């Protein structure tokens, strides 16, 4: 497999917490034990997402399991966000391997998370499936953009993975005390409302990004 023709895409991280997060991750990377490498952190983040899904499932019997979900999301942030930073700080980058492994584990981990929500009593399976489909469609758009334009977008409209984890944590706290809300005189599951908003938001991001990048590529390869 030749590596000479491979060009790493430009990383674009414009989320609200990007600056603070980057400084925190660099600080942590310099203090990691030598025996810990990026693969360990990627695996840690993946396993944490699996346990987050289990936690949502378990919360259908005991709502205190939501506390475990919050802990699992924190561990997932630590592993999933720090693996690449550790590789860059130590000058141990493997661009193709890192990109592939990081995002295939993210995809499977998100499947576990949404599966746990679908099996819980806090979100309708149809809403969980809709969120999963919207996430996968948006991910496909990101990966196609990375390949065709050479820009890897880690965030949309100031929201990235870290901000989404924080929203889930806040949602879990609210869910612990009030799993049902009243809207327009009807009762709805709190996470069904949040999930529907999430689906609509990701759908808008997908349409906006696809239209923008289609126009860019059309202009770049306009036929005479």
C-alpha cells in the first residue's frame, strides 16, 4: 500500500468549546504515562460508549443507571478525544489508520448508544432509529467531503462531539427528575422531544452542507 500519494485532510474544528478543549487535551497528553498509547485510548472510548448504551437499557429498571451513563460519556470523551492529541504530541501519527479506526469505532459506538436508548423506556424506538440514521447520513457527508475537498469538519454550526456529549449529560440530569414533559396540552417523553429536535437539526445540517459542497465541487469542475 503506497503512502506517498496520501494527503491528510485539513481538520476544521470550530465548535464552541474547541479552544478550551484543545488546551485541556494537550495538557493531559503531556501527562499520560509512557505505556499508554492512542490505541488504548481509542479502545477505552469505544468500550465506554458500549457501557453508555447498557446504562440506558438498565435505566429502564433503575433510573440511577443514568448516573453510570454520565460517567461512561465522560470516559468516552477522554478516550475518543485524547487519542489523536496524544499521537500528535508524541509525533506518532498514522493518518490513514487513525482516521479509519477512530471513525469506525465511533459509528459502532453510536449504534450501541442509540440501541440502548431504543431499549430503554425513555425514548421511542422510532426516534432512536431516526437519530441513528440522521447521524450516519451526516457522517457520510463528512467523509465524502474529506475525500473530495480535503477538509475534515469536526463540527457543524458551533456544535461538535463534545458539545453533543454535554447536551446528553444535561438531558440525563433532567431525565432523572422529569422523564415526561407537557407540550401543546399533551404528554411527551423528554428524550422524544430532544430526539426529534436532534433529527431536525442534523437534517438541516446535512441539506446545508450537501448543497454547499455540491456547489463548490461543481464550480471546481465546471465543464466547458
